[in-house]
């Protein structure tokens, strides 16, 4: 079975990567797709985010990386994907993701959403949290892949 793991990945975190690895052990093919959410202000360009994800998953054979400006429902219909994977860290994540899965189902009746709980060690990690603490403390480096940590540090230093 081919599944979609969708997100903005600004930047990809170790929590994202943990979920991708776990999905790759369960599903035949995992398509990680970077979507542009028009309501977000991104720190990294689409191209940078795609490259970060490609490097992070390069050692996982059944994972591919893509980029899309479509809705998740449109992308899945076009690519014959019937299952979307969403990570859940908190109750508020669940409420948001439940709403999004309902919209996706409304737009593409063939689409199902599977919720996977974050591993406990990553249950607090978010891209926005990593970006915020990166301006104050180098411990953020433990929450993202090495190349992302270097790029994030450079970007933060340029903004200060």
C-alpha cells in the first residue's frame, strides 16, 4: 500500500523523521510531500525543504519525496493514494487533524486518514518550536537532522 505523509516541513524535525521511518516499516511505499500552506510564513524555501527531506530519508528505500501546490485530496487522487498519514502529539493536534481529515474526505471520498502517535521522546517537538528555541539555545540541534541544524543556525544568525 502506498501512503502519503504530508506537511510543510519547515524544517523537518527528528519527530517527522521518526514517523517516516515507522511508516516505512508498515507500508509498502511512503510518499513524503511538501505542501505549501498559503497561511504560513516559511523560513525555508520549497526547494530547501525538499532537499532537507531528501537528505533525511536518503537511507530509507521505500520513501520518495515530492512537492505540491495542490490540496492533499487533489494530490492523492492524481497519484492514486488512498491513505494519508498524520502524526499526533497532543489533543489539539488531534482536533486539528480530525477537521482536516474531514475536509479531505469531503473532497476525495476514497481518501482515508490514519493517525499515528508521536513517539514519546518527540511528543513536544514541532517545527515552529525548533525555530523559536534555535534563536536562544543550541540544544535545538538535537531535534533536527545535522544539515537542517546548520542551515537553521545560519538563517537565525542572519535574522538577528
